């Protein structure tokens, strides 16, 4: 059973396991396949500002920056230990990414500042009420017409995937993973105000079905305060 810290669950449930996160995810989830597909879906090379919520060790952000050197790529995670790993990977790859320690349900950004918000393997860590608050925050920080792209455990698409999903449910709690495996994430996106919601891909993994979703913030959504400058501080409204 994962150990909930103040405000977040560590990447593999326990701090002591965090250094094993990258090798484990690489071999068990077809990581490069689903993360590349997520960036394709998000049209990352045509965007200026992205946020990765629950960025963990920063793999997705680094892949995004490799596609577009002009991209302002910001990662948010509640766990300082996992951000330290992301920081050292960014230094090694000489990539410019900004990493911020904060909780996904209380983001330190101004309204409407991101073109895309991405989230990979994070929503299943949250309780229902944390998911709802997080989706409201994602909606708030996206510009009208902006897009939310998610990769996370989805509804198992066959018996084998249902059996394999059991280990994730056991490790990450049956309550927190229920909305994922019962296929309820699209309904939660819709309840938040997103439109044009779709499941764009499914990957069979050793932990069950991994689904990709996309959702749009309507162009008609409330006006926002967008800063002209693209510094991290301006996005944070400071
Ligand atoms: C399974 S890891 C996924 C990391 C990365 N996105 C990936 O795809 O490899 C989930 C991440 O979500 C973060 N997380 C969990 N709850 C959070 C919260 N309430 N606020 C911010 N980050 C959170 C954890 O610290 C962890 O790094």
C-alpha cells in the first residue's frame, strides 16, 4: 500500500523506491512509446508554454524540450526528491526546464498562461476530491482553446489487462485508482468544463491498460490574464 505524505504520494509509493522509478517505468510501461505519442497528440512543436503536472523525474519534459528548443517547459511535482532526479537529468542533457515544488490541486500560476497541460501517471495517485480540485486548477491555468493531455491507467480492455491492473490497484489504493480503471476520467473532465474529450490511444503494459486522453478548454471560457512575457515568474504572477 502506497504511503501518502503531506499532500502527495511518492512516485513508487515509498521514498526509498524513488531512485528505481525510471528503470522500472522504462521496462514495464513502454514508456518511450506512450510519452512520444502523448507529445504527438499535444502538437508540442507548435506550442510555446507547457506545464507537466506531477512531472516526476522529468522524462516527458525533457522529451518535449528536445522537440522544441523555444518551448517554455515547466514541471510541477509535490516531491522534492523526485524533482532532484529531474534536475540532475536536465543538467546532464543540458536542457532548460523549470521545476517547481507545489501541489497539483493548488498551483502557483496565473490564470490562462499555458497552451498545453500534460499529465502522465499522476491522476491515479489522487483521491476523487483531489482529482476534481486538480482538474479545476488545470482548467484555470490553461488559456481558452488550450488542451489537456493525459496518460494514465485506463479501463482494462481485456481480461489479461484487468488481471495486470490488480497490482497497481493494490499498490496505489483501490479508492484512488477506481475512477481510472472504471473509465470515469472523461466524465470528470466533462464535469470540469472541458469539451472535445477523447481517448486517443491505448497501450497494453505489464500494469494493465494505459490510456491517452485529450480534452479542450472551450474558446469561450472566461477571459484570462495572460502575461506578454514568457518567464517562469510572469507565469506565476510575480
Ligand atoms: C507515478 S509518478 C509519474 C511521474 C511522471 N509524470 C512520469 O510519467 O513518469 C507520479 C508523480 O506525481 C507526483 N504527485 C503525486 N501527488 C501529487 C500532488 N498532490 N501534487 C503534485 N504532485 C503529485 C508524485 O510525486 C510523482 O512524482
